[in-house]
């Protein structure tokens, strides 16, 4: 009966359009109250849900991303790549992918990357003859890389749930992120060549490229400093997030001088709102997970998955399909809190390395950001081009297929995810 109530309340609230955090929280609280599971545990779970050192990295990375966005660094990165490859077939589409890769390494958020890069590159792409829905789909799918390429909020959440080293997860995401980016570039190029899409009128001269590189080098250095420090063991991901904030402030205020001290109030407000939304979901998803665990939902679901097949590869493929389906209706953070507590005993039963699976898990969730009906990146891109979601989603199909192929490759070859963390001494299988 408990399982029926918690599931029914959650699904009904979702169907009525309630925010995911609200749906999770109300379903959990009603279940705890109705079946006397210990109403006093609400306060305990609320506190433990956010009182985590790794989770402190989230608001700091969000703040750093907002500062760099207000400083206009996305535009400098885009200009540099446009001078390099903008004149090639599909040049502006490839510029969008490369810019999203680098900006994603600064923001850690798919919708934020879609908005930042879309505001800069959508208009030039449409001006040069690109179909606006294709342009939106290219940026929306390229922004998926934001939660694969570190620093990634999704990896921080996964590490907090599974107790896997966030530093190791960050480093593990580098090669898979690059492979996914290459696949996205390939799709953008092939479609552009078929349709005759080109780029800017001319290629930048060596002098122009050098000047553009000098302008963008501060943005390019940000992920290098963050990941380099983690890789070298100089600081933890949470400490890296604090370093990122001070670095972004220095660049924005003293190098580019595009952010005044007065602007910082607006920046702090924007970062606080974004962080609050994330932590709201984290807290109530954690309470929901605790309630589901107490009434036996997690054990029931885990045992059901284990009984489906004794083969680990079959289990991974089936769970990937489930994640792709859930990604169409839920955000990555909510899915992590709903599914990972179920999968932890499953991974243990099958002897699957949690670090390797973390990369697979987040890569699957990344695809969901660009699949309807609740693909947050698609919504953002559609709003920017003032187009309809269905048309953008249709143009995104080739990119989603490529992402699924990369997901399969990552599932078949663990070394792609494990090599760098092991080599850096950040993880021991």
C-alpha cells in the first residue's frame, strides 16, 4: 500500500504539471506522515541532504559560470573558433559545437550553455542560410556535453549519492566528452555538407587568429586550471570550485573589465536563484529516496532488475534504455536520486565498477537533455529561435542517434573512462 501511495501521488502531481522537486517532496512527506515513518526524520534528512562537502561545489561552479557569462567570455571563444573553422563547410555549426564544449567546461549546465552560446551564434547561423531549427538542434545537442565534460554538476550529484570520488569522475569524463564532441562535429558536418550550409565569408588571417586566441586564452585557461589542479592533486573539486570563482572574478573585473563591482549584486542573485533550484531538487529528492527505501521500493526494484538477466551487459543496456526514456520526462538530478539508490546494489551484485558506470549513467542522462517532451536544452533553443519544439526535436534526431552510438561504445570499452583516473592515481579499481 505504501508503494502504491508514494508512486501514485508523485505521478499525479507530475501529470498536473507540478515542479519535479515539489512532486517528490509532497509524495515523500505524505507517505511519511500517513504511515508514521517518523515525521521527525524530515528535518534530519533535509539537513543531511545538503550538508555535504562535495555538494558545496555546486553553488561555487554556478557562480563562476555566471560571472564568466556576464564577462562575455563565450563570445570571445566563439570568435576564435569562427576564425579557425568558420569558413569550412558547416563551419558555423562546428563553431557552435566547439564553443559549447569549452563553455560547458565552464558552466557545467546544459541549459546555461544553450542560452549563452545560442545568444551568440544562432543569429549568424540563420543569417548564413542555416535552417533555424537545425541551428537550434545543433546547439541544444552540443550543450549536452556540459554534464559530461568536467566540471559537471551531474558528476558532483552522482559522486555524492554513490560515494565515488568526484575528482576521479571529473577526470573520467574527459575522454568520453571529447569522443561525444567529435561525434557531434561529424554529424553537424555531414548534414551541413548535404544541405550546402557554409560559414563565414572568409578565414581569419594568422594575425587575426593570434589576436583572437589572446582574447580567449583566459577563458580557455579556466578549465585547464580547474582540471589540472584536480589531476595534480593540488585541490579537491570543491576547492577547485572556489578557485574558479576567484579566477573568474579576476578575469571579469581586471582583465576584460566587463563586470563592475555593482554588477556583482545581480550576478550573485542570478547564481543564488540557479543554485537554489538545484538544491531544492536535491533536498526533496533525497527525502523521497529515504522514504522509498524505508517502505521497500528500492530493494524491490533492485531485486527485480537483478532477476531480469544474469548478464551484466544485458543489464547495462536495459538500464540505459530506461534512462533514455526517463530523460524524456525528468531532469538529470531527479533521475540520479530516483534511480541510483536502486542501481547501487545492482552494480555490486554484477561486479560493475561504479566509476565506469558513472560515466555511462551521466552520458545517458545527457542525451535526455535534448529529447522531447521535457528536453531542457531543446526548450531553451526553441525559445531563442522563436520556433516550435517539435521542429527542433526532429532536427536533433541524427545527433541523438550519434550520442546513443557513443553511449554504446562507452558501455563496451571501460578503458575509455577508467584510463585517466587510474593513470592520475585518483582511483583504484
